[in-house]
């Protein structure tokens, strides 16, 4: 079986700590987040309504939806509290030099 295919999302140097960056990969909106010494990729659409998570705040390895305040764990995509009940897909990330590579193969 072929392994996951990684595509370049952005440059590592373009990412500011705790400032999500929205990119489109194969038509999928993805929020790339550098925080706590790691880089994470999470689908940019909240599982509660059609809202862009990259416009929210990052804290404690979570990204908070600015509309109703559910926070999603960047490692698992799971919401910490209501109103969202469903997880948001998170994606594997690889760093190669200055390239941040993301695989849309869903992890959870
Ligand atoms: S739209 Fe994100 S929590 Fe409601």
C-alpha cells in the first residue's frame, strides 16, 4: 500500500507562534498552527457551523472557535466543550528544511 502523500502547505518561517495560517490543499481548507515547539494541521472548518477556525485563538495546544467558543485539540481534533460535539479532522505534518508538509490522509 502506498504511504500517505504529503503536499507543501507553507514555509516554516512563514508561521508565527500561535498565529494560525489558513491554506487550501487540494481544495480543502486547512489551518496550520505552530505552537509549543510543534506544527499542527487541522481542518479549517468548525464542526459546529461553517466558521473558519484559523480566525480563532490558540492556547494550550487547542484552537478556539471564535463564534461559540468550542476549542479543538490540535493533536486529536476533539472539542473540549459544547456547542461542538464532533471532532475536526487533523492531519499529519512533516517538516523538511523550511517546508511544512501536510498529508490529507485523515488521522482520526
Ligand atoms: S461555529 Fe464553532 S463552535 Fe459554533
